[in-house]
């Protein structure tokens, strides 16, 4: 027997079917609400609104659970790699060794950028934010691969995914080199995905950067943990743009812009800025926590809280352990880590944070790992974008392949002027 929801508006009763997901979460299907009642729903921020049915990632926010295509993030963190997880997210299954070898080969073969694309970097000021360059260059990349606009065939989708996942790394590294005024370092075909990225970031013509295995593992883990997160702001943006029929490159470019926001992917930069402010003496941890609780103060404890997780973000737990392991291996210490640990302990014992279920999220520790490796703060969100790319591609594909899909076009409740007439300019007064 299907579950139903009943709504009474102005004394009239309406009935709507309830859809139950594979993890037993219920959603009221209101696709006929306006036709039947003339009403719409209102849910700013969409905290209570499902925009789609999806089978890519599952989050149980109350329990702090995250699974990619059914596999717990802890299992993947322990046993998998970013490229294997990318394949899992996009095509729904872990690749066979043959499929993984082919996908890896496609990534290696597609690491280069068209030489003309290099000229675009010169159009940016030297201090342009790498996220601005990333979004622009991904759209420009699409102009060089028109053949990838029609992606019905598996081979075309595989080629497009490999191209964008491989080239985004090169674009990111070139953006970084551009801000340094250093020559671009080309991808090295003998290196794997992360090692090649670090090579393009940190090698110079006279000295090749050799990444330590522990550093490669830490970045690979970071990318994997960021690979998808169901209907977050940037992924929803990709889905909305895809629903309009936009191609993969322009949909991803829009996702990069959304991710840049400090409330979203930009938080990893804001966490380090907050920790540095405390370290430089501008604030102390207790003061920081008190400021975050003060409703008259716009300050928030960056890297804390989450729309969905009302428990510890499982990714933050994994990153906190990875941070500790990397620091030990590199014999590295960072006073900002000590401050972060103090902040976490203080906040988790504070009623305000406990009552609101505010815990560290994925951004709280990720910046400390990147800092230890020498990645500059303004590249943190770029690393997040590289990680999130497979998820964005998977969601783009899910929208495009939904033959019953419709363009995303929300409604609104209008609170502006009622009808009024045009006033000739000579009859107008300053308002
Ligand atoms: C990411 O959606 C995703 O999945 C995102 C992400 C992904 O992988 O894609 O997980 C990545 O974006 C992680 C979040 C990174 N952002 C930050 O760390 C910025 C700091 N956090 C907050 O701004 C906030 O927690 C959000 C934006 C993450 C969530 O905002 P919500 O869900 O709109 O929460 P809210 O504003 O409704 O907060 C509920 C209450 C409010 O207090 P009251 O009005 O109930 O008294 O909690 C308070 C908020 O003021 N609150 C905080 C807080 N976060 C929420 N108070 C102090 N510090 C914070 N960080």
C-alpha cells in the first residue's frame, strides 16, 4: 500500500503520494500540488525540498553516514583511489582492472591542453583568483572539444569525463604557475594522476618535484573525500544548468562558480584565515567561539556546521586522522592545528553548538593538510573542485539521461508592488 500525505487548505483536503527511497527516506510527491490546489510550497534554501531522485550518493545526516553508490566512505578511504572512485561515481560500479587501466590511459593521454588555451591565461591579471581562471578555462576548454557535446554513447561519455578530469588538473596547475610568474610545467606521462598534478604545481625547469608517497596518498584521499555529496549547492547548480540542455563543460563551469562561495567550498580558505587570525593574536579560541554565538556578529566558526550533517562529518573524521598521520610522517608541526583542535574541543563542549548539532565539516581540517604540503590557501577551493568533478559529471549524466526530466524552474511568492502605471519622467520625484 503506497503511503499518502493529506493536506487541508481552506477546508479542502488534498492527497499526495509519498515516495520512499532505497534507504527508507520518505518524500511527499507534490508535482500535482499547484494543479490541484493553486498553491505552491515555500522553502528558502531548500532545506526540506528534494529536487530530484538520484542514485549516486547517500547521506544520513543524523548518523554521519556517507556512501558513494552504496559503498561507505570509510571503506573507500581505506581501500580505493580517487580515479577508481571517479569511475564508480560516474558509471555506478567499481571498474574492473581492464576498465580502470583504460580509464587511467585516457587520463594520461588527455592531460595536455591545446597550445592556444595557454594564451587565455595571459588575459588574467597575475593576482586573479585561481577559481575565476578555473571556471573560465573549463568553458574555454569546451570550445576545443565540440565533439564531446553529444555524449549519448558510452565511449563519448568516457572520453569527455577523462578529458575534463585530466585537463582540469593541468588548468589548475597552470593557473597556479601563472600567479607565480613561473613557466608552465607540462604533464609527465609516466606519472599517475596526483603525482602528475603535484609535478605540474611544484616542479621548475631546473628541478623536478618528487612527491613523497605519503603526500600523494594524502591528496588522493582528499580528492576522494570531496568527490560527491548528493545535492550540495554546487552540484545542484550543475544539475540546474544541465536541465536547461547546457553541455558538460558549461555545466561544470557553473558548478565551479557556486563552489567558490565562502559558505560552501570557499570555507576551507576561510578556516585557515580564521585560524591565522587567532594565531596572529587578533583573537583567541574562546573569543572566537563566543563571537560565533553572537547573533549580532556575522562571524561564524568556519569549517563548522552543515545543512545535512547533524553529527560529525565522516569526511572530517577521516581528514583529522590523515592530518595527524601526514604531520607525523613529514615531522611537520603547525600551530594552526593546535588551535583547530582547541577550537573543536571548546565548541563541542559548548551548549550553543551542541543544541544546534554543529560539528566540524569537511573543510575544518582539509586546509591544514594542504598547508603542510605547501599548497597556497587560494588554491584550496581549486583542489576541492578537482575532487568534486567526478560527482558533478555523474550528476550531469543523471540529468541528461533522465528522459522524463524537465528544465529546473522554481516558483516564488511575490511580495512586490501590486499593479501600477508608468509615470512620465517629468512627473517623477526623487524617492
Ligand atoms: C560544504 O551541502 C554540502 O554538502 C556542502 C559540502 C559539500 O561537500 O558539498 O559538505 C561542503 O560546503 C561544507 C560547509 C562549509 N561551510 C562552512 O563551514 C561555513 C560555516 N558554516 C555555516 O555557515 C553553516 O553551518 C552552513 C552554511 C554550512 C549551513 O548553514 P545552514 O544549514 O543554513 O544552517 P543555519 O544557518 O540554518 O544554522 C542553524 C543554526 C543557526 O543558529 P539559530 O538561528 O538556530 O540560532 O546554527 C547556527 C546558525 O546561526 N550556525 C552556526 C554555524 N553554522 C550554523 N553558528 C556559528 N558558526 C557556524 N559555523
